[in-house]
């Protein structure tokens, strides 16, 4: 019986470590995803500026998208 209790305790410790690692991995993946999103936005802005298409239509669209972008970084 003591052996089973010790085995259960080891399993709980291992499960806790695994959970921590999974949460850390998820946080890293989310950070990398946010970086990719920002890099994409910067690329779009640069392409619009170089093509001379950075006008009021684009700016008004950006204002509409801004709340959703803020929500992304509030996660």
C-alpha cells in the first residue's frame, strides 16, 4: 500500500512539472505569435509607404482594426 501511495505522489509531482512546462511552452508560442503579427503589420505599413498607398482609406481601416489589435496584446 505504501508503494502505491509513493507512486501516486511521484505521478502527481511529474504531472505538476509537465503542466508547468506546457504552460511555459504555450506562453512562449503566444509571444512568438504576437511577434509574427507585429512583424506582419510593420511589413504591411512599409509596403504601403513604398508604394505610395498610405492614404486616408488605409488610415481609417487601421482605426477600425485597432481595438482588435489591442485585444490581441491584452491576452
